[in-house]
DNA sequence: CAAAATTCCTGACTGC
DNA sequence: TGCAGTCAGGAATTTT
């Protein structure tokens, strides 16, 4: 369940920790975690001996640029976790599928109970075959996300990233008008906006004072602005708080510490508790094939 | 024809 | 104890 704020927290920590470290060994114990490759050996061969030059992010993907120009791309899926360990001796958690050992010592372990997550090595496209961006990101060219998208073809389909791309509320309004789905469906659609999942979608809609079922055509200009502002501000605040850790224990950073943003949730996992704005109990319904938490008085 | 709905992958957990 | 059902992110496939 990690979403953009949790992934960004991990990216920041990794960036401080593994940049300029050299990958000595890669051990894959579950081939499903590297399923885009023909074999685990191919993944290992392309990673071993490489030095990590930078750690970026697009949506829920972490992108490590290597010294040969390739990118090591990592996605946590629904239950994936990273753990940084000082030595190989530390006990291995169940479902540890990939272990990266650095020349300078220490390991980065990828633990993923259901193996919905993945890791793969991607090469930038040849100059005569540039990536064509067809998603909503085409409305937000010029940012950091644009560079990532163009060097990792596998991520070109992702919509704009609210933190990495140069989107404005006016261009967001244009992108919105191309779609007829409900606004919650759109927030969850990675090809519309990259990085938002069920938790932040509900928090964003509460903050914007909008009901999950509203459609883009029904939104006034003021409401579109409120939605865009909530999208950017909720994610930014959640990053400041190092993401949300729920009772399920799925999200912790790679040292095992929880985030703080769960203490600021207005609706998510607050069914029956009083809305902090109007005191009416928060509701939970099935919508967009998922649980949706909202206040039916404050969100119209 | 596109958009919407369903399926698939896997393991943890819930309820009977 | 066991067994059916549910859930999760995203891609692929099927149905509408």
C-alpha cells in the first residue's frame, strides 16, 4: 500500500545512503520479483559491478541511475519493503526475494509477501527512437519527471507526477476535461496522475471538499483549483511527515521506522469517528471497487 | 471501436 | 483445525 509519500521517503533515505555505492552481488531467491527479465541471471549480470549515481522517483517507482546509463527500477507493489542491513549475518525476514550487497559493505534487502512488487534494469531508448509521452504528463513537460520518463520507456505511460512534473492548475484543468470518469477513479489511475492510491485519494478529496463520485464536467473552476491544490498539498505534507504507517505494519522505512502522517488522516480508516470539520461520523462505502472513506456533509 | 469490467498473480488474514 | 472469502497494484484480457 505504499503510495507516493512513502516511496518518496524511501527515495530520500536511499539517496543519502546508496549513491556512489557499488553493487558487488545480487541474489535473487524469487524470480517473480524480476519477472521482466528472461532470467534472474540476466538481471544479476546487468546490475553487478555497477555504481549507483542517483536515486529518483516517478509515481510509485524508484529509479536508480547506474554508472553505465542504465536504470535500476524498483516498485513495491502492495506489500513490498526495503531493509538496509549492516551485514549478511542479520536474520533474513520471510519473503526476502532480492538481496543487493554493496562493495563498501551492507545489504539492501527486498521483502515482498505477495510478490506484486518488482525490480528490473532498463536501458535508455536509442536517440533515434525517443519516448513519446501520450499520458497527461504531456501537459506538464519540462520537469524532472519528464527526464525520468524519457530515459525509462517502461514508465512512459505514467501520468504526471504531482511532485516531479511541472503541472499548473490550468493545465490540470485541461487534462481533466479529456476524461469522463469519476474524480476518485482518475486520482487512482496511474496514467492520469502517478503516485496516488486509495489512502491519499480519500484524503485529497476530503481536503478539496469534493464527493468521490463527481465528474470533471460537473466541477466549477474553483473546484478544479481546490482539487489540484489538495492533490499537491496533501502529498507534500505527507512527505514532510515521512508517509503513513497503518496498523497492518506494511509501511515502514528501510530502517524499520514508521511514518507520522497517519496521525493527520481526516477520513482514511476513520469510519464512525467524528469529522473534524462538522462532527458527523465518517462513512465507509464500496466505491471504485475499493473502500472509500468520506464525510457526506463536507464533501459534496 | 473504446471503455468498462473481470481476471490474474500470491500470501495474510478473517470468520464460520 | 480447515476451508472459503477477501484484499491489494497494475497489467492483461474479456465483455459491453
